C-alpha cells in the first residue's frame, strides 16, 4: 500500500525475510530547486534493482538499545520513500543538519557524492498520495507516518525517537522540526562491520554508482 501510488516507476517483491523496493533513483517531481549550499552534484539514474534493491525487514523487532541518528548512520539510507527514493540521516556526513544549512531542495532532497538523489527529511508532500498509509518505511521495518495517525486522527505525543507505540505496534512520524522523522533507529538492524560510527550504515544497503569525482560545496 505504501508504494502502490508509484507502481508505474517502483517495483516491489518479497521473500521470507525482506520486502524489496526497486527504482531508478529518480523521483517524478523536480529536483535541486531551492538549494543554497550546492555540492556540484546532479541527479543521475541509479540501478536499485535485482540484488541491489532496497531491503525492508518484514518482521521488525524493537531494539533493546536504540541507536541515535546523532552518532550513527551518517552513511547510507535509513528509510525508503514511497517513490523508491532513499532517505538519509537528517544530518549530513559532517554531522550538520542538511536542511538547516541549505543543502536540500524544496522537496527535502539533494544529490550525494555519486550524483545519487536522496532525501534527508521525510518528505511530508507524500501525504497527498498516501492517504492514511505511511509516507515512508524505515530500514528497521517500522513505518513512518505523516502528521496524522493511521486512522486519520490527530498525531499523538511523540517519544524521544520521534515515534510511539500505537494499537500494539510502533511507528515513527515525520515532523517539520529536527529530527524530522526519526531520532534513533528504534528497531533492530544489522550494521556493516566495515563502516565504524558515526559513518556506519545498515546492511543490506543498495549501492550507488558514481561516474565522476565528487564536487565540493559551493555557497550561494
């Protein structure tokens, strides 16, 4: 249900462990408009298909010790939007709020060092197509809702992780202020042993393909 509004450009499948999301890494909306701190990157297609698809656990479990996004996951995605675009940590790989310093466009995204388009905040504009469904899925398997609860009622108070338990299950909410959609990874995840914190990442993690050296940030 989360990905069905974009079934013309997003393919899904599942096995006994994961729900897989495939896309070409490009949204249907415009990109890069409104950025004031540009990293000289431009959007190019990515092959998020087959064995390189995004993987969402089908049976999420709450972690005993949630991992804070302030000190973890500054590399790779932490969630997947309904249009198949990855959502990264609200903090960039330098630990800065990407939205606050002007690195994001008006849809909450920009391009990474591999010219890969991704969001850094959970894009609330998906509420218009989501209805009462989540506006994204976290890579721990828990859903991310917008400004309302699953039954359409007003959002209830949030915990320190920007989520809460609701009718027997946990979910996050997207908000307009930091941490924007999740303060910590509330569910259990597998960490890539080759990427130490804070630039650790969740695996399985789809890979991007760069075609040129990365640029440096330009102000203005």
